C-alpha cells in the first residue's frame, strides 16, 4: 500500500471540497489585508470546522470536481499596485541606502504575496488528491501570509530622511512566479516539480546572500530584516520539502522516475536553471537527494 505524506492531523471537521472553494475565493481576493486574514482563518478552520459565514453554495463541491474561477474576479487577485514589469527591467536594489533597503524588502514582500497565491492555487485547482495534500498547502499559504505581514510591517515602519514612508505597492515588481504557475496549470506533477521545488527553492539559496548584504549595511533596519529572513528561511525549507514530498508521491503513483522526469519537465516548460552558490544544507533538509544536488552542480 502506498503511504500518503502528511504534516497535519489525520482527521478534519472540514471536507476538502469546502477548503478548495474557499481557497479559490481567497485566491481571487485583491486586497492583501483581506487575503491574509481569510487565508489564516481558512487554514485554522480546515481542522477545526468551517467558517461561521460559509454560504450554502460553497459547500456543495466534491474533491474530484473541477472548479471554475468566478467570472467577476481576477485570477489571481492582487491590488492595482505594484506595477508589474519584465523581470530584467526591475531596478537593482542596494541595502546601503534606506530607499534601497525599502525596495529590497518590497521585492521579497512581493515574492511572499505571490507565494500565498501559489499555495492557494494548488489547493483549488487540482481535484481528487488526498485530504493531506490540501491541508499541507493551506498550511503553506498561511505561513506565506505571515511572511508577507512581517515584511510589510517592516516596510511600513521605515521612515526616510524627509519623512517618507513606504508600503506594499510602492515599487515596481515582476510576475515570474505566477507565470510558471500559469504554465503548469494543467499538470499537477509539473506544478509540484517546477514551482515549490524549483522556483521557490531558489529562495533557499538567495536568502543567506541577501542577509549577508543586509549585515554589511550595519543598520538596525538591516538587522531587523535579517531576523525576519531567519523565520522565512526556516519555514521555506518546510515548504520546499512539501513540494518534494508530493512530487515524489505523484511520480510513484504515475510510475515515473522522479529524477528523469524532472529533467524532462525542466526542458518541456523551459524552467530556469538555479545558479550557484547553492544552500546545499538547506536543500538537503528540504528533501533533495544526493543525485539531485549533483545535478545542480553539473548544470551549465
């Protein structure tokens, strides 16, 4: 009998069908504050019972039913700002000025906002998965919401020399994470392979480098940001591990070799190859095998 991976209690008062419809609802919510609050409540209610105001028409779907996004709400839901531009056109961010520090934190904040949407999309989009799959990605969504809040609060607390303040949306950003989410919408194995264990795993490599820059800046803001990034890095190891675990479970179910199939998927979807230096210790804790780590080092 194939074992089902899980990081959550084995039983729940809330059916996966209800979790999926609510995940779609909060995915299409544009207001960041409302999205964060909704995701937190949904993750808690998934194990403790349905939201008190659950509309009757939101509990009828079954886990194996394909849901349709609402026609009157965008997918994903996000605010008008930040303005999205091509990844290569996003200005460089230096932590050695206060505005540069704010721009850097904003960029990471934007990544975490996108990560909320990525996790919610995995919950609503893919039917017929084990109950634990939906619980895992709701947990990830709630933790990403916490990361977004920590970074946004830090950004809002910064005060420039002329009294200027910043918030999420005040700097330009790009849409690289969601672009891969959209490309893999029809293939759950590709989604698990190329979003959490490829694009999000790059954060495991990048975070220590960002922290080193912030520490060299020698400011209190830099030290505060490093502490937040410690929390994020700890949690992101678990998020990438969740992607690894479900990717391998899906490959086993389909009779696929996970290493060979991953190579095929990166070519098929033109996934970007991670660049060194790699945070090998964090990647190992996130479930990457010795063969997979060797593949990274051999990549051109």
